C-alpha cells in the first residue's frame, strides 16, 4: 500500500474483460514528504478520484482483487481505495 498522486487517466477501447466498466487512473508514487517517485501504476478507481488527487493505493494483487470482488486469477493488481485529505508526520 502506498500514497500517490493521480496524474492521468487511461482509456482503452479493447481491454481484458476484468476492466470493463472500470475507471483506470495513472498514479505516481509519493514519498512520505510528498515528493514524486519515478514509479507509477495503472490502478482501478473505486472511490471516484480525479487528476491531482492524493490517493491511497492498494497494490498487493490478491487483496486488490478482493476489493473489487474478483476471483484470485483476475487481471487487477492495483486499486485506488481512498482519497487522502491530510498527512501528519509529527
């Protein structure tokens, strides 16, 4: 699980049936201080996040598939499960 920032969306006219009727977001990983990493994921959105939002991403494969109710062999690996309002490191 990590905190990231949504920086785009993915539109695909031909895709695996697992992704049918699901919104896909490009999410860059952030350090605890909020600095972007060079890593990113394509994540399924289940919380109506948008570009610019800081989000909580579950990227643990089987756990992510359970969130959207898929079988263990589904094609989803990362899911946006929350929108982050504030981070307090103190």
